[in-house]
C-alpha cells in the first residue's frame, strides 16, 4: 500500500536505491563481518603463533562445497585435503602437500589474501582436535603412546606430542574390524581375554608341533606384541590395542627348533591376513652381516602384491655397533621397517639405524640409560599384563595396528598406497637432529626415524580421502648383465681420509619417479666393518648405506669373565693405532659418571689402567680423546671405555694417542668367543667374488628423479686391511604412468631392465 501511494518519481528512486544496496551487499557479503555467522571477525586467516595450535593443519572455508573442486584448489595452492570439517558445508581441513610445512603455509597465506575462492582460514586449534576418549581398561591411563594425558600424574615426564594420536583416530570411527593381523613370533596366548573372540586358530601355525594348535600359552613376547596392536578395549583388562577390533593369529617360529625358513614362516598361513607383524631379527655377532635367501625376498614380494605389508623391526643393536642394514632382509622395499621413539619424542637408544627404516613408533627407552623412562602397556601370557614392554618389538606392532585401521577404511589399498600415506602423514620428531636430510623432492628422511613417527589420526584421516595410486611400479634388473652395473675394481685408500669413488649413469623414462633404491656392493676388503659406504643421487642427496664401527682388531681381556665363562672382549678405539696382540689388565681404577678430566683419580700405582663408564643418566661423554690424554698425563698405562657403542664417536678422525685405549661393549652375548690372548681381524661384512653381494636399501631418494649420475663412495677409516670396489649394481623401484594397452588389451612394463626371474626385489616381470 505504501508503494502504491508513492509518486512514480519517488518509486523510481526507491528502486534505484534498492538496487544499489543489493549490489553493495553482494559485493561485501563474503568479506563483511556483519554478514558472517558469529565468529572472530577476520576475513582472512593468519599463521597463529599461539602454542596450542597444529601448525601443520588449517581449517578452511571455500566458495565451493564440491570435494573434488576443493581438492583441486588446495593442490594448486600447495596444500592437501585431509578431511571435511565434520558435516559443515564449505569447510575443510588441509595440510601442506610437501614436507617443508612452515614455508608451504606461509606461501599459502600470501596467496590466500588475493584468492576469492577462499572465504576464510585459520590454524586448527588443539582444543578442537583433542580426543575425549576414555576407557575402562585399568592401565589405559598409562598408555601415553596412544593418548597423552597431561592430567595423569603417571604421564608427568612425557613430552606433550609424544603419542601417536591413536585415540583421535578412534574418534573417526575405526578400530580395525574386518582386518586380520598375523604375528610371526614365539606364538600368542589365544586364550587371553584381550583377544577373546578374535583369535583365529585356523590361521595360526606352530612349528614346534607342526600343526595349528593353541599351545602358545608360553609365548610371552608374541602375546605382548599382539596386545599392542589389537588388545580389546573396555573389557577391564590391561590396556587398549590400536586396532582393538582386528582378528589376530600367530605363527610360532621364534625360539623353536625348526628348519623352516623365513619365507615359510611368512607365508604358511597367509591366505586370510591383511598385515604381517614381525618383531624379530637374527642373532648376529657384533658388527656381523646377515645375508638373506632369495626365497625371503620372493615371499615379501608375494605378500605385497596381495596388499599385505610385512612390518619388520629395525632391531635393538644400535648399542652393539650394528646398523639394521647389516641384516639384509631389511633392504626389501616390500615391507615397512620400524624404529623406536621414546616418551620424549627422541629415538630410543637401542633402536638400530639404517637408510631402509621407513617409519618409527613409540616404545620404551633403554632401561640401562634411565630407569624412569616409560614402557608400553600390553598383555602377557597367562592372562596377565605388563607396563614395561619395550624395544623395536613394541614399536613394530604399533605400526601394524595403524595399517589395520587404514585397511578397514579402504580394504583395497595396495602396499604402495599404504607406504605413500604413512610417508605423507608421519610426524617429523626431533627435527633438529643431524640425521634428518631433505631430499630434492622435499621429503625428509632420517636413518634414525625413517620418514618420522607414525601418526594414527593423520594416517586414517588421509586414507578416508585417498585416491588409489594410478602410476604403476616398475623394477630395474639386479642381474650381472643388467643396465645399471659397474665393475671398476677401484682401490679403496687405506685410512687416508679420501674415499674411493665411482659413477654410474641411469637412464629411465623421463616421467619416472624413484620410490626405493637398492645397492648391491661387492668388495674384496677383508674388514667391511671399517668401511663407510655412501650413495649420492643426481640431485645431490646423500644416503649413508653402511657405517663403520672403525676397528679391525678384537682383543680378549685376560683374567676377566663375561658371566658365561668366556673372557670379556674389547675393541681398539679409533683413538689408538697400536698393534699389540695381547692385552692384560691386572689392575685398574674406575671413574664413574663424569666427563671431567678433573675427576680422573690418581693411579694407585704405575702400570694401572683407567676404566671410564661411557653411559649414565646424564648422557655419554663426548671428549674421550681429552680424557685419554689426561689419563696418560697422570701415568695410566691404558684406558678402557665401558658402555654402549653409540657413545663412542667412531666418525672422529682417527687420532694417535700415547697410550692404548679400548672399548668394552656393555653387551657381550653377541660377540663371538675368541682365544684368551688371540687378536684377529673382525669377520668381513662382505663376501668376495663376482656372484656375492652385500644388499642394502634406501628410502632416502623417495620422490626424486632417477636419471643422471649416481655416485658410490667408499671410505676406509682404519689403517690395516685393504681392498677395492669390485662390483656395484643399482636396482630401482620407481613409478611412472602405466603403458598404453597392447593390441590384446593388456599392459606390461616397458622400462629398460625390467625384472627377470631371480631378482632380489621381485620374482617375476610384473607391474606391482
């Protein structure tokens, strides 16, 4: 009525004003605080410096609600879609697509300011993402590895963020149901309440009785491993397992008098499984190298081709002068090798190191180093519980459990999908550690941590939105007539500081991307333990394939006992070039828990030796050369350093000291018995001859381009024992777009040097 009473002129002006107002509102609606729901009043987000945010996750509102469009926009801006913000329209959770997260976020923040497709974004705050999971299990409050709880006095020493975000993964609605985890171990107590209704007897096998029987009640190790991965939740027993809905079975193989091979144990009852968990390694002498039968590599490939990843422990030999690359089985790309990280987000001291470690997981730290470090809660035989399980044995089933959660989300994940997701979603812990190297593809990798510590939430959330890999995997040949082989016969300089070097040119398809590199190395050097072996890619990324423990001579200490009737064994340190063959220690003084030269006691008499403890609660000494020289000044005749191998700086340039110095390993049981006064060169890591190779693998080059010059360098760090680089071969697992279908409609790999029968990486020509 009011409009009807207006003059035509007034009506015209009113319509103009309404039109202008509509245009103005449309122009400012998205950017005006008044036009948005109640909130913080910002039109664009910022990198929030406040402590309680996830600096690698952002919450973002887009103009579009279409998930594929959102993924494309985020990819264009260097980000990756992680999840939706619940069921809220237009809102998504994103993270940087590469490993340089801070730089990627800053680049995104700059681009977002002028991108009209982005309505709003901000950091994801901790209080928005923290799980409120509670459980009735009596030891759940001790499970710092699953969910850090600042309110628990039993977790007061845990560094926040040391957990693997398992409870948050459960909040997404997954528990491993429908996925089968098999434990190749000393068995499993299937009658334990933690596995009630989920233990598969028909998928288990006992090599002690050669049948599927339940006689696993004394399987303490395997039961604890299974409990970490799959213990029941809310059953008022022990704690919670990561994939508490998964089915479990066991192969009783460890500690059994059997001739069954690794390949047999991995495959004997594998038809129905989804994950193979392997918390075991080979017994080896200190610094020794363990070769692996071809059948083992074929078994790993066979499982992987069915989407079953074998998860294998890196080992607990870091304190025994041994890398996990000294056990050849760890070099296959068809598995996940797992290291251990303690409750301070730092590598557990025992956890072995090598370039084929893919990922790490929480475990206890060394009880010899600090007895107050927390262990892992799990089940044990006879219906009992433990709160002190440790070792890479505990870290390995944690990763197995996470893979079970992922496979519940997407049962058709291939082994490469699982590896890609775990690589992208791992947490880079201890980021200032010198072991971290960023490769040319932007991927961070460490010989200690792999790609980082497993993050269950990130892995499961990413799997929900994961598109299966479309690029195919190819393998190059490892044969003596393969394309990437060199036989240089290059002499290795004998402790001159220089390295023997040789270069190999790789030419693959231009669209190839490296996933894994295997090095086959052959030398006639009599003590491979003295050699540092590195491989450098065309992009300049360096991978330390094998480290020396820098001694070519072993001594028996007369008049001593290692507790089993054998004399204690000592090794010459890098700080002495002496050539004595007999070591006698009749009298000695000991300096405990100090690295100060002022604390060295005065010798009680001439001819006394000084013993130095190289491990204690405050950490190892780093000034052994200074301590040895100070001991010489006081009149000591020799120095014996007792402790863990990792506390001795074998990378230090060898120095000549006035008095001999020796290292006495804390662990003696892995050292071969020798005559009481006999000195000998350590057993070679490498066999000689054209047909025998030391096989080492590396994930360090993941994502790089393969074509160009690859350089092998070998340095001898100890005088005495010489040799040369006889042969070396590189074998690649790489990806590329699948080839066009043939006339018959099928596809096949067309790369040069495609794998042939007998390859260590794959048993047949195939696209994995």
